[in-house]
C-alpha cells in the first residue's frame, strides 16, 4: 500500500508536469516566431529611416568628398596614380562662425572660376546618371557640384600680396608662417609674384598648399578681386581624412597669420582659462561617480 501510494503521487506529478512543460515550451516558441515576423515587417522602415538620416546628415551636418586635385599636396593626396583622399567635411562649424586663416575649406566655385576640381563626368546614359546622382546624395559617389578645396590665406578687408625677400606671402604687410607648404619636384621653390589685392568684405583669399601647382585666387578670374571666394559659397571645413585607411588623420589648420600678426594676450590665455575652469567641475563629478559606485558595491 505504501509503495502504491508512494508511486501514485509520483505518477500524478509526472503526468501533471508534462502538459505544463509542453505549454511552457509552446509559449516560449511563440514569441520567437512573433519577433522574427516583426523584424521582417520593420526592416523596410529601418532601411528607409537609415536612408533619410543619411541624406539629412550629408545635407546639413557632414559629407565625404573625394580629392582628385594635386593642389593640396601633401596635406591631402590627390595625385595621379595614387589613392585620392576622401575627406570628411564639417558643415556645422561655419553656421556659427566664419572661416579663418589656415582653415582648409571646400567651396562651390564662383562664376569667374573656370577650372573645377570636383566636377565629375556626366554619364550619357540617363539610368546611369540617375544612380550616380543617388550615390552622390548618399555620399558614395563624386559630388555633383563644381567644388574646390583650398586653404584660407586672408579674409575680407585684409590685403594680400607676394612676395617678400624670403619668398613669403604678405598679409597686411606682415609675412606668413606656412609650415604646410609643399614644393613639387621640378616646379621650383619660388612662388609666383602677384600685386597687392584687398580682399572684398564677405570674401576669402584661398591658395593651395602645393603652391606652384594650384589654380587658386591668384589666377582664377584672371586674379585680383575676381579670384576672391564669397563666404556664402563655402560648403564646410575639411576636418578628417577618412580614406584610404592608411591616411586616417585630422587635417592641420595652423593660422599662418598667428606669428605675423600676433594674438592679443587675453586670447592666448583663453585655453588655459578654460582648462582651469573645467578642472574643478570635472574633479567634483569624478568624485561623485566614484562615491556612487562605492555605495552600490557596499549595498551588494
């Protein structure tokens, strides 16, 4: 009797447990099927959202540009037969400030500029043209604008000319310090002289780092004020080299006028002031975080 009574609860437990296990298994499998179906239904929405965000980012925040020109060697590689650099151009910076001397900028060529560096060949096939336009919009193709990349040398109201006895460009009569200059072999190390030009307000005087192989403000529009670029034509500031991987790096933008014109004492002290001011809240925040982590560990 004891053995029978002992077995009966065991069997009952076994029989009652089986349906429960089966029910749990089925309940566990259903959400998986539901999640799988939900993913495929949401996939088109995710793709469209990603494409819209990509277009918005390219239009308003940043865009990748290819550099097929030799005018910015060796800051940017664009030589024949090499892997042309692709640079990330920041479109936000100049919404809050104006381009400054030393900045490497990408801009739309104004009307007097005739030698366009970024103009891609337009395909004769309309279908190919459509896909090229889409690729350009998404940042995978060459830009469809007549764009240039140069370095800002002088801004509106400043007078620029070349050269002094040491072959240096002058801005407001002061020689520039240009550590980024590159002298391409076979083209000499002397810059072509040009007469003084006062940059019109709201314009920039731009030149290439490969100084003897650059069609820039000195010659575009036959030089003079016609070579100046309207600030409104600036697309953005070239910040980083993103391709090829061996060239990943930021783009230097030293102000060539810094040593020549000098900065007010209060401006030179700004970085130190910000560093000191930020040190106290940073240390306080660090201590607070350490205290919170210590309390959580103690409670555990």
